[in-house]
């Protein structure tokens, strides 16, 4: 069975992600130790928090260098996804640069934060969404969003006053703006697809 490690860096959704993965029958380790993360078969990079503060935590632990070097499947969730990008408008924060794109504030496009259930629209045959129907609903909580320059990496999108790239995938790295751990059976199926990569 895969050794799944959740990166511990003060993210607010760490416990709920852990519970969701355990519901799927996997043992999970939560760790801020780069050595433990490097030895994982799969890594989850959760996220609820503020971008600049989160990056400070990652730099203090050395995880800012470890995450981009991982060769195993990695899943970024919400802020974890945003921190994988090159830059976030939240606090003028330089990210990890795994995805060469910017994270932008919603501005005047709707009520902020974007919080609640939205349907997904799929493109480019994303591995996380195998067996999930077009239009499936997932749960979002965010005030910033990304719009990928490289359309081929976008696997799911949603609409909230602007076109949100809700999930991207590149090589071994997968990321969701929404919270699969809070998205009922659809979310569990997405997490199961990740654990079975």
C-alpha cells in the first residue's frame, strides 16, 4: 500500500484531508520533515491560509526546495495549488514556480470569497476525474484564482464571474482549487483516483 504523506505547514484543512484519505483505507503521515516527504509514494500539499505566511513556513522547514523536486505524484489543494504557481497577488508572494502562472484576486467579479458548491467542466482527460460525470459539484472556498497560460494542463474549470481553472495537471503534479475533502462522494472519488495513480 502507498505511503501517503500530507505536508504539515499550518494549513487549516490538514485534519479534514487526513480523515478523507483514511476513509479510503490508507494510512497517512503528516509531516514537516523533508526526509519523510522525500520517502513518500504520494504527497498531498493541503492549504487553507494566507499565501505569504504559508510560504514563510515552507521556507523555514526547507519544504520550498523539496516540493518542486518530488518525482512521485503530488496533489496541491486550494492554497497548496496557488503556492505551486509562480506568483500570487495575495501579499505579493513568490510561489514555488511549478506552474508558470499568476494567482489573481477576484476583484469585482462576484461575492468574495467564492464559497460554496460549483459544477465542474472537464477538458483534456484529467487523471483525477476518471469516472466522474461532467457537471459534478465540488466545494470551493477561495478569494484568489488562477488562469493558466498553457490550456493543455487545465483539466477542470468552473465559472464564478470569471472563468476559473479549477484543476491543473502537469507530469507528476496535480492540483485542485476546490476542496475534494469537503466535496462528498465526488471529492472522495477524486482523492481515490489520486491514491491509485
